[in-house]
């Protein structure tokens, strides 16, 4: 191999190593960003005008705590609410917002639960012999929050977070 070819290989190896180090640092930064954000669900409230147009309007507080030393932005949240195997509502945040360092912010997820559809699905589960799935399940939130910090952004998956029933 020529001297020039050897230098090119060394440069290529150095560049590849540098990219790997930067990629690893980026991954660690994102993991640290995610680990310092806590998400919880508060007690839901039901709108005072239930059954309007066949839907039950429910408001679920999503409590996000930023334990990072810098502000973060919540750019989006998309998810669904499940009752066991049944999807009962889709939810999203109505707007993005910023959470300052070392603080907590609450945003309300609004969901319209289609009463007739949910009751019909529960009836079908019972008629198929799935009484446990129809009557003894939890209401859970599933989805992802997209957060953005100073230099990184990441998705925080929310899986099977129980929504407390008051």
C-alpha cells in the first residue's frame, strides 16, 4: 500500500472514531435528558355537561416534572386511552409548552369518550365470555411525548399509565 493510501486510511479511521464518540455522547445526553423528566397522570374530571352529542367529555391532567438544569420544551403528545383491550379515546396536547428547569407543569388532556361505542364494546366482550376484560380492567394512557432540550430531542414513551378514577 502506498504512503498516501495509508494516510487516507488513517484519516478515515480517525473520522469514523470521532463520529462514533460524538454519537455515543449524543446518545448519553439524550438518555440523561429523558431520565430527568418525570410524567404522571392526575385525577380526571368529567365535564358538567355529560353525554353531549353522545360523548362524555373527560379532562385528564398530565403532570410533567423537569429535573434537568435547563428548560425543556414539550412539543407534542399523541396517545390513546385504553380500557383493557378497548381503545376508548384518542388524546393529544392542544399546544406545545416550555417547562423551566427544576419545575413542574400540568397540561390537561381532553378526551371525548363515545358512550354508545364503549358500552357496545363492553357488551360484546361480556357476550364473548370475557367478563374480566369487560368489567375488571384499568383505564390506561399510552402514547409518546416529544421533548426538546438545548441540544437534543427525544421521545418519552408512556405505556400503561393508570388513570386514577375518583
